[in-house]
C-alpha cells in the first residue's frame, strides 16, 4: 500500500493538541483500512509530520476545526520510503533526533534523486557520530524528509555536507515526556 505524508502546523507549544491531532490522523487512517506508521514532532511542537499507509487517501479528510491548536494541514501527499524497510520501522519505532527537509530542485526527478541518494549514501561514514535512518521523498519530488540520530545540529549539517545535499529546514525533534516513539 502507498505511504502518505500529512504535515500539521500548530499555533502554540501545546502537547495535548499535538497528541490529539496525531491520534485523529491515526483514527482516520484506520477507518480507511490504513495504519499510522510514524509521527515526528519538532522540538518547539510547531510542526507535526505524520506518515500513514493506506490503499488510498481519498477518504482522509482532516477537519482543521476539529483539531484545536492546528492552524494548517498540508497533504496527504504520497511519499516513497528510502533507506529503510517498512517492517523494520513498524517493529523498531525507535527514537529519532533530527528531521531535515530538503526542497528538491525542480529539475531533479525521482529516478535521478534515487540514483544520487544511492551513490552518496556511503559518504555518511565520514561523519560516524550521525546515523542516517530513512527518507520520505514526495512522489512529486518537491521535497524530502530525512531522519537522523546524532549528537547535535552541527553534526547533522556535517553529515548533509558529506553527501553534498542541502538543508532547507532542520528540526530537533520532540520526544515527549516519556520519549516519543519513531
């Protein structure tokens, strides 16, 4: 089944509103016969990234009015998982430290993007303190989200430099009061 990315923008650092929004996305995905694969929340709780698996997103209709504290909803947009196996993500649900968004240039299509990613991935070894975990690249190749474990933002930026890939936006992720699962 395809994967879809939904991006939510929150008005304030309101953990209950963020958690309620993630729960609602998961509920709607389940109602479609789908599954919430993972959610990532920025450290300031302003951005929420939710990945679902569903046969179709046609019935997924998040009502912004039903999500207090959420000011914008983008998606669902179909994404492709790169660098990880979906079953491993389902079973591991491990901690992720950083999310990097890259606005992919218009002239870089999916096949070229994938070839570039494969060729450059071994260069991450130049920054051993950072672990590249996975990427979700939008099927329209307008952007990708790359997930990393690392000690700090500068280390993640060095890892991106090692693979010659820009950073459009970089976020430290929130792990909630007890540590958010992947």
